[in-house]
């Protein structure tokens, strides 16, 4: 049924029921077109009452099916006004979730403590051994590995530093080395024929092609045998010493951290065992409490 075919109420229908009634009242008869427009207006008014126009400060709506009118209606969305409000809500939800996780862990911890307290002293000692034995073995193994790495690295100092010095020389990092670039084989040939590499006091030492065909051209002073001779330069030695010492300190720091973690875990195990009273102490304390009563 078309929504605009909704008829007016009974009173309005009685007013315009027949042309005879209109003649009796002395009023002019309405045309069919005017009657149709009135019915359409009354239908719209009824729909407006059932489905008022949404008003929202955000001006954002969603479509929702209305079973009464049989059509879609626009419903305002309760939208947050700013991005900061949205960020605050997400932050509150994240904090609430984190708090629930902390509460859950605390409850689990309390439950485990109650279970542990309900054990006999011998069972408590066994539980501590079962927990700490594999952990201490694992930490001991990690500490040994860290110690071995430091020892091996110290024994490999010369080779390690030599690699750094040779790479520094290979890349032409010495300040006396000049590096020119060519776009490809034809460009290199052109530069060679045009004398672009004829630098006073320098000679062509190496050419290395990179990905894509471009190349780097290394020029070194005439009195230097070759490019790799710079591996013995003081700058290369200083760089290798700095990088070796940096990496050695990193390994030593890891060794110290492993030792501290192992020591703390052993102490925690000893403290846990010491906190458990023996059966004799338990009896003695019970006797003392009974005497005080």
C-alpha cells in the first residue's frame, strides 16, 4: 500500500463524504485533484508524527527499517565529537582490560599461595625443588654460554679487527682516496678517454660495478701501492679498536646480567626453603602456643 494513500480520520471523511451533503451546506464541491492533494498532505502529516525528522549536532545518521511505516528511517548516530574523545575512550578501555588482567594474575597468585600453604612442610620443600631446579639449571647453562662467548671473542681479537680494517680500506674510507662515479660501461669509457681520471698526483686503483651497471672508481696517490694498503693506516687501526671494544663490552654486559640473574634465583630458592619450618620447629611452636594459653 502506498503510504500517501492513508485516508484522513472519520470526521474529515464525514465532512467531504458526498456532493449532496456539500450542496445542502451551501459550500462548493471539491475537485478530485484537490481531494487527492489533501489525502497526500494528511498522509505526510501522519508519517511525520510517527517518524519525526532526526536532529543531531553531528549530522550523521544511519538507516533503520521501520515496521510501522514499512520504510527506511534515518536514526541519528551518537557520534563522539572529537578524535581526542575517541582516543580517551580507547585508552580507558585499554586500562580497564589491563587492570582486569592484573587482577586475574593476582587472584591466580593468591590461589597458588593458598594451595602451597595447605601442603605439609616436606611437600612444600619438594614443590620448591621442582620449581627452582630446572630454572637454575637453565640459568646456569646460559651463564656458561655467555662466559664462553667472551672468551672466544677475546681469543679472536686479531681476526675480528683485521676484517674491520680490510673492509674500511676496501670501501675507500681513507681521506686520501678519491671516488668518482660512472653511469655505466660507455660512460666509464668516455670518462677514461676524456681524461676525467687524470688527477694530478693520483692513479686509478680500482673500479667496482654496482647493481644496475653503475660503477665506483677509486683513485689513490701515486706513492701508495694499492687500495688495500690503507688497512694498515692509523685510522683503520683506531676504528677496529673502537668497534672491537664496543662489541666486547656488550658481551661482558650480557655475562654480568646472566650471573646476576642466576645469583638472584639461587638466593630466592634458599630463602624459600628457609621460610619453611621443620616438623620439629612446628611441634615446638605448637607446644609454646599451648603453654601460653
